[in-house]
C-alpha cells in the first residue's frame, strides 16, 4: 500500500457543458476538482455566487406566523442570536487554585472574554468577574481575527491548590480553524509575554504546548518538512526550555509518518507528577508511553496494554477501558468495561485489577470522572443516564453506590478539583428541560456516610415554549433486525388517528453514527425556538457507528459494514412514516461532518424517503477524502480508497453515487472556508455536480468558523436562520 498522500493541486475549471458533470464511478476523473483550491480566485468566485443565490432565495421566505409576512430568516436570526447571547446562560467554569475560570461571549463581546471569579461569587445571581483577556480588544489592537481555543495554567511550584497562578499558555485560532498559535500570558500584568522577552510562543499549526514547570514545556507542532504525519498533525514530541529557539527543542519521541498524531502532556498532581506521550496510530488505536525525565537521555516506558485499550492514571490508580475483550492475569475483561488497579503494581507486572463496570446488551459506560478519592460513572441504559460512585474502603476493596438517583435526564459529572477534594459539578438537562448546574460533595462517602445533597448553583430559563410538547423514545428495526433507538420531540398525539386531524408533522431527523460518539438528550434551545415552537417535530437517532451501546455499537458499522449506519437511519425514517408521525413530503434529515456523509447517503441512496436534505461540513468524496486535510486519519473508520477497499468505500461515496435520471429532494449544503479538518471541497464539488444534474440545490459557505461552521454567535445565528428558512419553505409548507 502506498503511504504517500499529497494534496494534489486542483485542476483548472472545466468549460461549461450541456450534459451533467459527474465524477467517474471508479474515481479516475473528477470534473470539479478545481473547487478544492480553497482560496483560489475561481473557486471563491463560485462560492460567492452560490452564497448570494442561497441568501436571495432564503431571505425572501416569508414568516407564516407573522400577519404582515415578515422575512422568516431575519426573524429566526434575531431569535436565535438572542438565545446564543443570553446573559443568563450558565457560565462553564474550571477551578484552578481559589478561582473559577470561564470564557464568555455575548452581544457585547463577540469574540469573548477570558475571566475568573471565586466560588462564593459564582454562587450569586450576579458574580463579580475579573477580566483577564478581552479577545475583541486584542483583535482590534493587533488587526487579527482571533478565535479563542483555550488556556492552560501553570501550577505554582509547591502550591497545594492555592494562588497565585501567574503563568498561562493561551491558544488562539485564525477564524476558528483547527490550527492555532500558543502564546504565554501573564495573569498579573494581563498581557502576553513577547518572544523577545523570553515568552513561549508556538507559531500557527496543529499541535500543542503544555507546561512542565516555569521554564520548561512539552511541545508538539509542525517543525518543518517531514515533522507532520500524512494527516497533517504533529509527529514529534519535544522538550522546550525557556530562552532557546523552538527549532532547538530536544527531540524526545517521533511517531511514524503514517500514524495520526502525537500528544504529550505533564500531570502536575502534587506528589504524583508524570509525563505522558501518546502515539496515536488512528482513532481508538494508541500506544502510551511514560517518560522518565530523571534519566539522560530521557527514557520512555511503553505501557503494556493492547493498542485499542484506553489507559490513564490518577494518583496511585491505573484506569483501563478495553475496546475488545482483554485477558490479563488470568481474567478476561469484556469490551466496554472499566477496570482499575494499582498503577505501580501494574507496571511491575503484578496487576491487581478490579472491574468497576461490566456492560450488558442494553448498557454502556458513557463517561467517567475521578475526584481525589472516588470514581464516578455515568452509565447509559438504552440511552438513558444514571450515575454510580465507587470508593475504596479501609482494606482497599471497592464499594459501589447509586449516586443522586433522584436526578433524571441527561447527567454529566465533572470533578471540581481532582487533586484537592471530592466535590463534583453535576449538569442536568433534557430536550425540553432547561439546564441546571449542581454542586455535590462525595467526601462523606469516605467515612461511610452519604454524599451531600447536591446544591443548585445555576439554572437557565426556558428559551422556547414547551407547553404541549412531549419526549418519547421509540425503537425502529433495521434491515438486519437490529433494534435502533430514537427520541421523538413534538406535539402530543401526532401519531395514529390524530394524524388525520392534524396532518403530517414537519419532521427533522438528526443523526451522526460514527467515531463512537453518542447522541444523548440535551436542551434544544435554538432548535426549540426555530422548529418545535413553530409546530415542527425533532427526532434524534442513535444509529450504529456511534457509542450509545459501547465499542460494539461503533465497530458494527466500520469500513465494509458502513452500510449498517445508513440502513439504521433510513429505518428510523421509515418507522416515523409507518407510525404516522410524518410523511415523505414533510420529512427532512440533517447531519454534519461524518453526519454530513450520513445525510449525503440518504440523498443518494434513499431520495424517495425525504422531502429535504441538509448536509453540513461534510465528507462526500470518499475517493479523495484521505488526500484532503485530516482525511488520512479516518481510514480506520472508512477504509483506504487507494487499495482494494475502494470496492466497498465506493458504495457509500455520495459524490460517486449521484446519477442521471434520479429525482433528488431539495438539498442545502453548508460549509466553511476555514474548515481545515474536513475540506470544503467536499461540499463545493457535490453542489456543483447536483447543479449539473439540474437538481434543486443551494449551498452556503461561511468564510470563518472552522469545522464548527461559525466563529461567532452572529455567524451561527445567520447560518441556522438560513437552514430553518430552507426547512420551513420545503417540508414546512402545507402543500409540501
């Protein structure tokens, strides 16, 4: 197999032709490859033309709920923007020392504020925030288009959770792209430390910079030719000392060119400091190395676990999540389980392991968080959450308890400060239940008592009218007989006999089905305002390829079995129609990224099922995907189209499945010029091919936004307003 995967230069724009311009079915020719030239003059002129046409069409859609027929997109954009900018949102926080840190955007701060407050102040209705960095002001000062990517703080030497935290490494991206810069920031002076004054500065690239101590960092980035993988991610881990040039940083580890990436980090937990290098061969395929910095040269110890097993350590505890059955020390731990043990004993070849969670046919481990002394598990049972907590008693054996059984909905738990205490943040949400943030303390469990009753810290008001809405869960049967769960949110009694009186409901079906990502209930916010409140029905499908039932659910739809994800999704669509919720003229699908590949396959393989299709930041050309940006890193998911794998990959390559004589439903493609993860050429070329077929298609490309599609709330509101105007003008019409 060839390993060279250069991004070949796009050919010139072909002359207009009267017949359809489609790629060859075997991938040997591509008439629209010129659109892969991301910032080429011809390609951008094509983009601007399509943007203008889409906006002209969708801005003209009238609001049926307005007696004067105001433009629907303008109304939706205002309403969605108000939700995104609402000042009574819950500020997400991270505790460092005595402060809680937050990044905040609103109408007055489009690019955002990095700020901090105390827990006592955070508890109040009007916390007093200390602003550390104003990104809008920074952009005005520097003439840039920075988008916040995060910050990491250096733990003060010898500090036990106290202040002052003085140094930070701040990550900023141009326009929201994955590639970013890292700049050292002084929290006391509220300013960046220039490179000329010894500050750490990592130039724009995909990669990372992380603290070891005040004068030492781990860096993984693009160091020049040959230092990135074929996926465009860094392949080197280096130790960088203050006052030395980045190019002179000590090379500690180098992955293979064919690997996906290298990640490197320092665990600064007092008394348990460790350094890790993660060699990521592909998604869910890694080799973990522990670094001994006391030796010269630095020594690496490979943690002896299977490559598809996720391993980590917290204080003395080793944590293992096998993705296939794992046999060790005479025991077999099933895929999807959670196993813990003493880390030092495991390294010494004397593992003493305990399985804290064992999956069943209907349960999977959704998440795990570790406090100073406890392990909290979030478990899905048929995609419904419950919590349990595990602690060690006096003899070291593990004790399991249900945690906060009175809470219902989607439950997410995060340690407040895993180095210092056993407090946890608990986030509770649902499709039509506004989000609440609670604070609990597990410390009493260590004395044989019960955890403190969780304290309500923050809650958000309703963003849309939910009166008369109900949430129900259903199960469709896929082509091979597999039971596929999905959630339906809409007006009560819209199925069966009620359909005759109410008519089919405009229904938006959403899915993803890839990379072991689970779709679980979350407050719908903008969707509720733009869709549910106006009479639409929303459906979330939990198809194979995702992680709703653990690794097996994901692995069931890999490579040659990818068709199962599409059969699952189409089966949910058929079930909605058979149950009388909707009909084909009033049913739309929406998906982004891998979900865009999903909806692209709905368009090409099941066009008769849908009244409209939305395809966002998608993969669509599966012949060239591995040559474009990060595409090489997804071959474990889809296969290698440059080998015999093409025989099955071509069966789910929407770009190559387009055909003359097929009546395709109205289609809307959305992408971003700044998306440096999934190439915008996928959406551009697909739209151009549909145009050549005379299909009902429009496309819209945001200049900023990266893979998320939008860099600001205003851009997100505009993008979503156009999308919902498209839906209401197609499947939302009474005559659809």
